[in-house]
């Protein structure tokens, strides 16, 4: 495999969607498909199982992904160090966002950059398919998300902000007659399921049961926000979100209703304990000193 082939394979392995992979790579969908078919012919086995709805890695594809990630990461790091040195920088801190609440991070980002001009601060949206994977494989240094269950390999840092919850529903849903909704009402509708994600961690985002013990039925597996909104707009499902979704993803075919009986969702810095460095500590210090955002 050439480096470009590795990039195409790993991007598709992360996105599990030919269109999004092509968009990230700035190539056509046909180019991604052609490259993957070429790789599969060379190896002699399918790397991806695809049908009209889903793209998934085969067992051989999983093995190849795990092997190539380390190779690609080392190559990318070497180029990155050269690029940073050429601009007089000594390092770059890569921050993943889940979900993509960029505006809420602005004051932290600007303060960090002002205090530490020798370092770059880069933001990227984390994939829905297990956002913690990028911490484990070194593609991101810090993740901004709600805290996971207690895990010794992960460190949970200071609070950046806490967001109220909203329920996304189709614009013609009977629920839009209400000004607010409760979690109990979610039990009357189907909810999407995001796959694959750490179950206990995602349970804080969407509870398994309503307060009265009714199951919140999860259907239609998805791994990106576009598919969630598509199924919501079509009336197939509803979806619980943090409140910033109503600002960043306003659509005429979707309404966002405030949820009255859910605690605000806390967003904190999370990083791999054994990868902690001066840049991570500096960002955590900025967040602690500025304090959590309000309003």
C-alpha cells in the first residue's frame, strides 16, 4: 500500500461512510470506492462489508486498521514535527469535540493561544462511532465531552460548561403543540441508537428507561449526526440532544423542545492518563482559571 491508499482505508474505517470519507479526503466517492476495491483485490479478501444502509469493517479489515493506524500515526507525526519546526512551533495540541460545540470553546482557545504562542491548538469534530478511540490510538490528545464512567486509563479534567437538554422531533410531530417535554414523553417514541459507542457512557446522553421505568426503544443504528437528523425529520425517531444543537443545526423540518426533567449535561476535558503532557496541563489550567461558562 502507498501512503495515500493507507489514508483512504483508515478514513473509511473511521467514517464507515463513503460519502463522508470522500468529503474528508477531498476526492470523489468513486475514487474512494476504486481505491478500496484495489486494496481488496491485492489482499484477496473483503475489508468492508457493505449493503444499501451500512458499511462495516470485516474481521480482516479490523485487523488491518489496527496494524496500519500505528504505521500511519508514526509517519504523520514525523511530517507534523517538520511542519511545526518550519513555523517556529514546538508542538500541537489536538482537541476532539463531541458534539461539535465550537462557540462554547472560543474563550478557552483564545486564552490558550495567547499564553502559549509556541504551541498550536487544533479543534476537530469527533466521530460518532466511539469518540474515545481517537484518544486510545493517538489521533487526539484531549476530548471535550461528558465524562465517561470511571476508567483508570482516562483522566477527567475541569468543567467547561453544562448544557440543558432538548428533544429533536419532526416539524409535524404532535409534540410540537407543547412548549416543553419530559423524559417520560420520550418513551412514546422510537429513538436512534448510535453504534458503536461505549454503552455506559452513552447512557448519560440517552437514558435506557423513562422515570416510570418504560423502555426508551432504540432503533435504526446510526454513526453520524446527519443520519440522526434525517430519521428525525422523517418522523421515524426522536433524539435527545444538548441545547446547542438547536443553534448549530436549525432546520425547517425539525423542532427542538426543551426537556424539563433532565439534568444539564456536563462537558469536561478528558485525556489518556499515560499521555498527559505540558500542553494538556496548560489547557486544563486555562479552563480552571477561567471557570465554567454560564448563560
